[in-house]
């Protein structure tokens, strides 16, 4: 039992010497351990390159999405894009059928 208590003591002392503290990442909001006061974003976000991305608003749902900075074609989030493609196919097919009908009437 005594050894066990010592072990606990050792661990807690080790912890109190540890200058690291939990900070909340300014970028993604997760808690991370750091000893630097200047560090405001987690390891993952600091290695991440935000320069090449931009945030746009999905034109269907208003949700913020991140796309490549040079991407000018993306206007929707993935979910809406899937729905859009399905609908687009339907409309495209319907228009084609309509045209066929018109041609027949001519
Ligand atoms: Zn982060
Ligand atoms: Zn969307």
C-alpha cells in the first residue's frame, strides 16, 4: 500500500512540474496541451495550410463549406451537390423527353 501511495505522489508531483496546460484551439475548438503561451492553435491546425482554401456558403442550404481557393465551380456542399446532380439528371431527361414530344408534334 505504501508503494502505491508513493507512486501516486510521484505522478502528481510530475504533473505539477509540467508547465503544459490545456488550451482551446482557435481554429477547430479542440483542447490541446501546450507549454507555449503564444500557441493558440492545435498541432493539427498549425500543420494545416489554410492559405489554399476558402470558405463559401452553399447556395442551396446556406451552410459554410471549405473549398480550394482556386475552385470556382463549387457552389454547394457535398450533400446538396448529390441532390442537385440527381435533380439535374431528372430535369435534363425530362427536357429531352419534352423536346421529343415537340418534335413529333411538328
Ligand atoms: Zn485545431
Ligand atoms: Zn448544402
